[in-house]
C-alpha cells in the first residue's frame, strides 16, 4: 500500500524548537503531530478568513465602493 504521508525537512529557530519540545512533552504528542496540527489550524483559519473577506467584498461591492479599512471594520476582519 502507498504511503499516506510525505516526509518534509524544515529548519526552525532554536527557541521555537525548544518551545515545541516542551509542548510536545506536556501534550504527549510528537513533533510531527504538533506541526501537523498547527499547520492544519493555520490553513483552516486562513481559508475561513479568505471566505469571510470574499463574501464581505461581494456584499459591499453591491452596496457601494468603500475603503479596505472600512471593509475590514464592517465585517470584523481586522
């Protein structure tokens, strides 16, 4: 059966690595599990923000043209 994961090699600052190792022990997760979880959350948050922004943009475009700052405030995208 084909492998369902891909091995990556990354470089991290020493301080971040130490913090990750501490968290790894506290949560009883491997480094890989922590990185997978953090990356997944980041991607999901970014996707949600993008969707909210596009919806706000479409709605606002139908109403009138406003500045990016006003758009962010109106739809709590700050």
